[in-house]
């Protein structure tokens, strides 16, 4: 918390910016927009540097670049010590100007702010208060000796809307070199974490502009947190559960090779019913994958459709 010294902070070059590049040409685009004397604010965490870089170099949605510029403005201002007296507050920045100081917005207020001030960010002056999602356990679904997952298909939509995003058991993201995500029920995940494809298909509404950092499974990928409820349904080739509401999380657009899974967490499984009720109950006993399959087969033999 507080101010940071910037005495040793050399300008970035095309070569140094390559560390943030996920697709060829992004570093050049970023430097062209920021100028050759660009320096990162000393106080800015590495994962938010990555976030700002991605938003400015790879504009997928309207106002993405504004989010990046506003993050940089906040941390440059923090470096200058201009938030003195506001150490316990959050700062809202829009169009590289401070809009207000106050407490962290709840979801309703954040949604309102992002609708009326697109591209705004709200960041805590006290950097220990940066949002962090609860960690999910490491998952290696191919192994059968120490697992408690079950592969599923997943549907996602906004409440009251008809557009549905469908994930098969294995989803390949054509926008990220056909990166594969295996969709699994994960009893070690408190939140449901899905690919960025959800935002690409359903649009920018309902997502916080301040990204979080993954802990546990998927570290150090960035995560995009919903600030409104979405509806989720899980199923197999025959049946689907009812739609349930959850405030889901998305992996960043290019999360890296350490992320291989879309995780259906306890926020969804605790509400789900129908075909996956026996699977979820058995999984919560922390059975190995082999024992889980045997237990499920026994259940199905005793309870034929």
C-alpha cells in the first residue's frame, strides 16, 4: 500500500514487451499506441500489466483499450502518491480521470457503473485488497488412481435470454490455436470456471473490468469475474439438469498450457438435480475416478431409466 519509487524504471522496448505477447504482433501494436517512452508503473502488479497489455494490444470488445488505459492511469497516480488519505478506499477511474472514492461496489452498483461508464475500473488503493478468487484444486482427469471428477457437457446463458453457449465434453477454442478444454465436475472447485468463449459469444455485459489472478489450479492465469448471475445447466448425451444461477468465472483469453479444464464447481453442483444428482453425490465422497465409475454403474443398475 502507499506510494512507490520509480527511480529505476527504464522505458519498455519491443523486445521486453514480447514477454506479454500471446499472438504475433501484439507487442508492436501496444508500443505503437503507447509510444516509445512507455514505462510500466512501478506499483502495478505483473498480472495487471498483462491485463492492460492485452486490452490495449488486442481489442476484442469496444472499450477494451479504455480499460487498459484506466489501469495504467490508476497505477501511475498511485506511484505519484496522489491517493494519500484514501488508503482504505477504492478508486473509480474513467477516461483516465478519478470519478470517485469509496467502498468496493457490490455487483448491482458495478453493473450500473460499467453500463453508464464503459471501460471504467475500480481498484483498491490498498493493494492487499485486490480481488482474488478462492483456489481450485489441481485436476488431471486422465489419471484414474486419485481423481474425483466426472466429464460433463455444459450450457450457459443469461437469465431471461435465449442465446445459449454449449460446451461439449471436450471444447476446442479455434481463437486460441484449437486449445482443448475438458469439461469436468470438480468437487475441489468452489466456483465454476469456463473458457473465455462465453464472453466472446454472449458479449461484454456482466463482467468485471478488474481481473483476478488464479490460485491453485491454473495459476498464474488471469480470471475474469462475473458481476451478475448467469444460468448453467450440465448434462450428458441424453439429459440436462435444470438451469441454475451462478456467478461464474472465466479463464483469460489465452490462459496458457497450465489450464486444460473447464471446471463445474460446487456453486452449480450443489443446486443441480436430475441425471447428475447421483454422480454429484458420489463425487462428493472423494472417490477415485475408477471407484466413481464402479459406484455409478452400480447405482444405474439399481435405478434403471
